[in-house]
C-alpha cells in the first residue's frame, strides 16, 4: 500500500477498531480452547476485541501462523493482517551463543551473520518481528539478564546493537523488511534496565542523567540509527518514574532527541504494572499515562483495549494520539509487505530445509568457538596434544544437551551437539577418552524454576556413587577435562542470584578430583560472570564457554584439540568476588586512589579483597603470545579540527598462529566533570603467524573526546589525554597527547 491508501484505511476505521490494533495478545488466545473463560476473562475482553487485535506474540510454526492469520483476517473488519512477534534472542532453531558471549567475539560482522540466519529461520517459520537486540548495558553479574546483553561497554554494545539490527532487517534503511528472510528488529529495553539496584530483577534504577546519557543511551541510539523498526519499553523506573509511563524518556529522548519514528511496544504487562509501581490509580490511569508517554502497543494487558475509548470520549486523550499510534503500526505492517502478502515468508518446506541446515550449523560452530574465552592456560596444557595419553572428561556437562541459554525458546537438547558427541566426531575414541558425570548439575536440595516450571533433575544414582567412579577415572587419567557450570535457568529473566558460584555439588567434585590429578582443564558453562577463584586455583586451564548453542560440543572439541584457537575477549568483567559487584573497567579514581600500600587505611580500597577483578574486560588468551611496542603518535598536539594517529607494532612471540584483538582506550585526565580512568574507543582483530609482526594504527578525532560537561553540553575540552593500547582493559601501554582549542 502507499501512504495515501494507509491514510484512507485509517480514516475508514472506527475508534474501537483502531484501538484494537494497539492490542497485542499472547499465543494462549490462539492455541487454547477455552479462550473466553480463560485468557480473555483475565483480560476482561470478549470475542469482538480478540478479533480486532493487531498482533500476537510467541506463536511458532509456519502452518500454525498461516492458519491463525487466515482466520483472524476474515474476522478483522478491514481484514488487516496480524503481526507475529517472538523472542529470537540468539537464534531460532539453530542456536547461537548467548549475546553476552557474542559480545566477546569483538566481531560485529560475525554477530550480524548470526542475526541474519536467525531472521531467515524465524521468517520461514512465520514470524515478522523479533524482540531483539537487547541493548541494556550491564555491570552487575548478579542480574540474570546479563546473558542477554552484549556486555559492559558502551562502544562495543553500540557496534553489536547495529550489527544485529542490520542482520535481522537486511540493511540500515528499513526498506528491505518485505524481502525474503528479513524480520523487524526491536531495540530493548528502553532504558537502562541493566542497572537494577542490588542486581535484583525489575528493581529500581538509580542513575544520574549524565551516566544515563554517557554510558547507557548511546547503544540504543546506534540500533535506532541502524533502522530498528521497533523499540520496547523497560520494566524499571528511571528517576522514580517507570519507563513505560515516562514521558521525558519516551517523548523527549526517544522520539525527540533520538528521532525514533517506529513502533514503541510495552514490555510484558508493563502498562498495567504502572499500578503496582504506584503511579497509576487503576488500569484506566495506566492506559492514559502510557499513551501520553507515546507507547503504541499494549503487550498482553487489557488497559488500552478496555479504557482508551472512554479516555478519548471524556477528553483526557485526543483521538489524534490514537491515530498516530495506529498509523505507525499500519506502516510497519506495510513495510513488511503484509497487506500484499500476509503470510510473508511462512513456508514449512523452506523451514524444514533451512532450519539447522549444514551452513547454519557451520556458522554456529564458528560463533561458538570465537566466543569462548580462554582465561588460563598454564604450561600450555591446551591445546591437548596427541601425546596427552588418557583423558577423563568429568562433570555433569560432559554429556549434557542443554548447552543453550535461557532465551533459546526453540532450541532442543536433541539438536545440540554435546561435548561427548563433539569429541567423538573429532575422531577420539573411547580407549583414549572416558566420560563420567561425577555429580548432578544442581544441588539435591535446589528447586530451580525455569520459564515453564520446575527444572527436573533426573538422578539415577547418588552423587556419592557418581563421585567415586569419577575419582577412580581421574586417578587413571593423564589429563582431566572438567565440564562444569550453572544451569541455563540460573540466568535469563528472573535469574538474579546473590551467590555467583556454580552449584556446591560440582565444586565438591572438582576439589575431590584435584586431590588425585593436577592436570585439570576446566570448561565453565554460565550465563553470567562467576566467582571463579577456586575453579581457577584447581585448574591449569579455564575455558569459559558461556552457553554456546547448537554446536557447543563441536566448538569445544575444536578448541580442546587445537583445530581452532580461542580468540575471544571478555565483554564483561569477571569479578574477584560478588562483593566487588557492580564492577566494570575504567571506573573513577575517587579523591584517594589506592596507592598499593594498605598501611594507610584511608584510601579507596577494600580491607578484605583487591580492587582489581579476577579477569578484566577485554581479557582473553589464545594458544600463542603477543608483544606490543610502545605507542607512537604522528603528532603530540591536536586541534579541534584535525586528527591524530597512534600506532603500535604487535608481534606474535609464540609458536602457533594466533588472533589478537588490539584494543584502544582513552582517558581525559581532567574535565569540568570527573572522567572515567579509561573508555574503549576502538579495536582491531589481527591474525599473525609465529614471529610475524604488524603495525596497527588508530585515528583519533575530536568527537571521540566528547562528554557531558558541567553544563550537560556534549563537548570536548582542551587539555591532556592518555591513550592505552593493549590486549585488555588493564593495559598500561600508554602515551599522552594534548588537545588545544586552536593551533
Ligand atoms: C519479557 C521480557 C522481554 C520479552 C517479552 C516478551 O518479560 O522482558 O524482553 O521480549 O517479555 O516475551
């Protein structure tokens, strides 16, 4: 349809029908029998409103979606097609590593490919929109949804945000949504959901406007500038005002400053939750506040459908506000080509052909290998050499199929390559390698509830039995590979944890194995950074696998035996202990920076733990080593107009080819407001043969030096700056330059 046709359609719709377009229903309205007595009664709506709904979430499968669409269009007064949306966070049927792991790749192009494959599989399975990318910056490992973010850094998150949007939508124009294999992205959760106090889910967020603008908002903007067709509100408050009813955040910032013109959808029941937050007397007031804030779609509550008409009729809202929301939704349906083809790419045959096809699995295997972080590798115990003798793989993850994260809604154990399968596929036979669980995954007394109820732990044998046979196997092995970790549902939504260690039954297993064999390589599965101190102490090598997805086992075999080398770098700080959290690189000096000498207690330091994390942001090893020359500048002084270049020479000083992510950090040594001790401003991945060296040069321009000054203006200020270039955020490889207002 063209714009005039859309306008004619809008004019022809009744107010009630227009309000129907703002209602998003859950799949239960289309899959269960007793709709009217069940879900509909809960929402206080009847058949007529159901027939006028504008979109549905969490329906999966081409044939089912086509059937629902066909029926719904017949009942909709103007036969307007439904939008079908779902959480395709890290893959549809082919499951990729969790986004926090994808951030560790430092490869936006790789992340874009994963998003593109996810979109294709979702599109042929009938979907039009994914509730991704989640762009919330995170600094608190206690929060379960860190797994869904790409990490703690503003610059890296911005690159990943735009990469995913382009991967889903086909390019930055938003003009290709109707083409095969493209779906609409939905930037979420606007804004700053990743900073809940105490890491507790849905909790209050306390951020200064300066921190919000400097650290949290830029990555949302990058995704919006990349053309994301949708944005989702967040559950949290900002400045004591819930985002979903926050006019300043949604109208002034999102629509005004950021220029977002697409569809704004609430998060799940977030409009109704304005009542629980205590800023709405009832659902009617909640509806008014959300509409005033500019929220177009009401996800799964009856607030809009039951109260907007009355609010318009009594003058508390203008029909024009409804019209603007409806028009944005009709325009999205039009961009997707749904008026011409309401089934878009839905095709069960294509889905059978494309989902989990070899090409997609190959990409998943590469992504998994490029996102696992090698944290320790004493005496180069990795990669395991042919001469390694007998290997015992011990731990509940050795043969576990659930290697995919909490938001992998269509992922299955059967579709996942386990570590055992990956190692066998690599040609290692039972004579050389044995597998023993050694313990259950969860502690016997733990009741863990996933997205669909209690997680059942099948215990055929007691942990004591399992332990004995594992210890026996370890005694007879030359090398032990421990496969340990938290459960996928220890993270994800509703996954806040105060104790960020793996289940005690597994730590007990590790301690007992370490008593009889010191050649231990530990693989850790997690959806968050964990307190790894004891695991690292017991292990000669630690490989952090996150939740790697469908090809997790193959990628682990590739890395264990050296078919691939690890190259990932931490996208989020690994804390020394949970007491440090929230912790992130490049903090602030305070007026009394710790000078290393604890005899003076009056300093910015803990009495009982170090200030430094166990492993910093940007850290990760590979199977070789690199040296860096001192940085060199092409000029010492820079004016506002020109640019400066800084270079280092990186050398592969080891015996194997390796890939290094060379990172550039910048520090403003003095500003009209306190400046962080460093912020990532660039990186470059380089692969070097043994002995090979390469010069890496970064360009420094004035806009990279800007921040929100004492007047909240986004400017740079003349003065001295430091540049750091190295293999992680703790590098001290420094050089300084001066910015002058004019030469
Ligand atoms: C959830 C999540 C959001 C998700 C939505 C739909 O509560 O907060 O990220 O997209 O509901 O499932």
